C-alpha cells in the first residue's frame, strides 16, 4: 500500500518536473524510472529503486516507534480540598492496625518505613537484613554477638554483627512499616493482618495510598509517632528500597557536633525549581505551587529528625495547604514555617551508591537497593575478613557533591 502511494506520488512529481520548463532532468528521471520500457540506463533505475526502498523502510520504522505517551494524569484535582486536617483527622486515632508494644520502651531511633501493601518482599528483606540491627533488644543483640564471636574462635563460623567501624548500634532502635489502603480492597488485607501478627511492626493508616497521596502518608506518620511513640529521641524516615546502616546512623546522632536538636538532616537539595513538564514524575501544576523555587529541602529517600520536631512539624503540616511532593512539603515548606533549617549529612545520598559493602560500611544510607542486593550487602558486611580488606572509601564514592545553598 505504502509503496504504491509512494510510487504514484513520485510519478506525479516527475511529471510535474517534466512539465516545468527544465524538463531535461525530469525526462531523464522519468525515462530511467520506467527504464525497462524506454530501455534507459540501468544505474539510475537501481539508484531510484534503492532510494524508494530506503524511504519505504523509513516509513515502516517510523510506524514502529512508540507514540509519545499521554501525560501522567495529575491525580490531585485543582478543586480537591487541600486542608490536610480533613484527611488526617488529628484529634482521632485513625490507625486501623498497629503494633501494641513496640514503643513501650522509648527507642533512641524510631525507623519509619513507608511501604506499599504489595511490597511484602521488600519488608521481609529489611527484617532479615539491616532490620536485625533494630528488631531485637540490644541485650539480645549483644548476647548473640558474644555467642557468635565465641563460635568464630572455635569453628570459624561467621559472627552476626561485625561491621569493623561500628559493629553494633549503641542504643535501642525500632523499625515500623507504614501502609495505607489500596483503592478497591479492604483497608487491612488478610496478608497484612498476618504479617502484623507475626512481626508486630506494621501500622496501617486510614487513607488511600497513591503517588499524589504520599504527603498524606508522611503526615500520618508524624501523627502516629506523636500519638504512640512520642518519646522516641530521633525519627528517621526511609523508603523500603534503602539500605540503612543503623550503627553508623546512631553514632552520627550521638556525635553532638553533628546533631544538636532540633535536628532535621539528610541529603540537602538547594535551589530546586518546580517542574512544569506534565510527563515528569515530579510534575507540579502551577495551582499547587506558585513560587519559582522550592525552599531548600531534604531528599525524601531518607531524612532524620529529632523527636522534639515531631509536634511542631505536624502542627505546621496541618495548617499548610497540601503539596504532593512530601519531601518538599515537610522538610522544605513546613520546616521553613517553623524556622528550622534542614542540614546536609554526607552519610545520606539520593544518588544511588555503588552496591559495595566497603561503601555501605562508611555511610548512613543508600537507595535503589533491590532485595537481592540488600541481602548480598548484608552478607558481605557480616564477613569480617572481607570487610577488613576494605580500603577507606574515596570521597567520590561516599558522595560526589556538596550542595551550595542560599537561604532566603
Ligand atoms: C497487588 O497485588 C495484587 C495481587 O498480586 C494485585 O491484584 C494488585 O493489583 C496489586 N496492587 C497494586 C496497587 O499494585
Ligand atoms: C580467640 O581467642 C583467643 C583467646 O581467647 C583470643 O586471643 C583471640 O583474639 C580470639 N580470636 C578471635 C578471632 O576472636
Ligand atoms: C488520597 O486519600 C484520600 C483519603 O483516603 C482519598 O479520598 C483520595 O481519593 C486519595 N487520593 C488519591 C489521588 O489517591
Ligand atoms: C564527631 O564529628 C566530628 C566532625 O565530623 C569528628 O571530628 C569527631 O571525631 C566525631 N566524634 C565522634 C565521637 O565520633
């Protein structure tokens, strides 16, 4: 089909060329095109055939290239209520499921991990890997470590916790997974209920979990901490694709030169501008944010705050119009409102790190770590001989840049 229309179009062009005064070229082409009949020169004919073949192939290929996708539909309508209190209902207890005893003794660090209902594999991997640093009481952990060390001496079996730099977290840490509801399903699915029964580390809050609702998830997180774990000295929020070096986190938090409360720290991002491209994951319609720059904020992949900031940040969130990028909202807009400057900590990075135990031994966190990699890192970090051979990580491996920030 395509060739035929192409051919007839070509013929028409040739004819037009012929009719135009400059007919020599036109005639030549026409003659060579219908070469067999007029017995004209073969090379021109072949050239034309090859040319049309190319054009044909080009059109075929062009039809294979996928069309530009439609823009992501932005799911927060201009007319939707932006008063967060309406969704979060600060005066009520809205947790549909929560661990009964997890915060009975105040943790030094409460590790909040927002997760999707379907990500049970990610949660399991965290429980089996770096969550081990936090899941058990320190006493149990120390006992396990001593037992393992004894075994090492006898049998050369690998001990449990042997990071060379900071082998054990010095204080109590707890991991809590935060879930919402999946649209169209019952808010607490049987699988989640069972998971919570077995591990006692799941909170389900009463809202629909979706990308544009992530800010709601963070505010629900603050609310839950405020209502049920207010004595936690520090709260860290990390995604479920993060490898968190809990001992290193705790040692940086214990170092008063780095972390005087009020503390809000992570990977600082400065001078970022709203993205008005509708195809972007970070698309921001102008009705959601009018200024030309975001306040300086911390990457949402992981940030830590001192317990004394939970209530002020929650209060600020409840009186600020909803903005869908949770990190910009909480650590930028709300922090600015209460006069707290987020600070940069080189142990945090939103750029994926090399999946190397020698790097993770030195930092606080890294992201985009899939479950298989998480297990591998954990296993490697727990092999003293391997870790002992690590050269000190280069600065560029830790993080290749330091943000340059202006404060307004
Ligand atoms: C979660 O998994 C279930 C079953 O595997 C599937 O039906 C559902 O669509 C998934 N939900 C999401 C939000 O991905
Ligand atoms: C094994 O035990 C001996 C004596 O108790 C001790 O000196 C040595 O450091 C231990 N080795 C390891 C690897 O723990
Ligand atoms: C966000 O959550 C609220 C409360 O559950 C719900 O009414 C709304 O539909 C959700 N929005 C999106 C875009 O999922
Ligand atoms: C605390 O941090 C400072 C600055 O990085 C460092 O020089 C010091 O050695 C740290 N102290 C401890 C106890 O880790």
